[in-house]
């Protein structure tokens, strides 16, 4: 199932979209939005990094910045102070913290709704973004533990709906400033627990790696993950037949959803 918009964008709306820059768009926070000076600096660094990652993503896909028109965008900053001390926390403490991150502020629904409507199907867009956000939160966990990355900035995502004028199609991009490399996350069983080291668990893991995952990446079992998002992205491609792709960049990643031709 592909999203489709059959009518050409009106000229005045097109001109309005062309005027939008990456610095436009609302910024919402996981916690209260009254920040001390140090936190404001971390927020600014996070936003600058997300904008830079989007530009890197455009270069990787061969899209010129002047050929893009932004239709809608907003950012979410995960300003939980625990991310700055993640490397000192136990795995259960990390797991509890991750459970708090997946709950979006109420204003999120007000912002994602119009993006989905503009794209042509708000339910599909919300589903794709949900999987992208879960993937980003796992990546934040990895970066916070291994790189101690969020001592100087906050984790964050940026949702951008834009028109690729050269290819004449709409694209949804979800940018995150996480680890920036492919991460294989621990699989979880139906009870939500990670598979253990028993024979049955090892057999399941071998089957998954042998027939579904061609690349083996070391799993850090001492880091907490929400788990299972790799399979969610495969579901988008296989079951829903959506044209999605993940771009791993130097200091983050972009999950891309290519929509049907806009014109």
C-alpha cells in the first residue's frame, strides 16, 4: 500500500513551501519546556545536529537542497537528564528510563496529524513515525552508553515532509542524532523478555540471522533497548509494501518513506 496524492500542489502553496527553511517549525520537549541556560545550549546543539544530518542525507540520496520544498516539520527534544549519565546507570534503570521516553507529549498528536493529512494518509504516517521513533530511542540508548554523547547535547528527532522537485514525489524523513550505525537489538519473546542463552533461544537467534538478517552485528546485552524495531521496519516494507529505507550517517540516521509521485 503506497500513499498517493493525485492533485498537483497549488502554485501559492508551492511558493509558501519553498520559503520554509530547516530552522522553521515547532520544537517540543519530552519534559517541561522551561530550560536553564545550560540546557538551552544542549537544545541548540541538538537542533543544529539534526539539521546538519538532514543536509547530509540529501547529499547521500543525490538531492540538491534547492530542489526540496518543505511541506511540514517539527522536532522533539528528549531533555531527560538521565541521558547524560546513561553510562553510569544499570540496565534495569535504563529500561525504566526508556519506558518514559516512548510516551510523547500531548502536543505531538497535534503536530503529527497535519503532516499525515498533507501526505495523504495520517494513519500510515503516524505508524511509520512511531516505528522510526522507537528505532531512534534504541539508538539514543546505544550512543548514550558507548559514546557518552548526550553530555553536551540532547537526543532528538526531526520529522520533515518535503517535496523532491527533481523526482516529483513527496518524501517523509525522520532524522535522529543517535549512534549513526546499524545496531542489531536483542530479540524479545511474547512476554517482552529478551531471549536467553538456552538452546531454544540460540536456535531461534540462529534461524533469524541465517534467513532474515544477513549481517551479524555484535549485540551489547548490557544496554537496555525497547527491542524489535528492526522487524517493524521489515513489516512496513513487506506487509504494507511501503517504500522505506534507512540511511546511516556519521552521527545519526534517517528513516525515509518515499510516497507516490506527487504531480
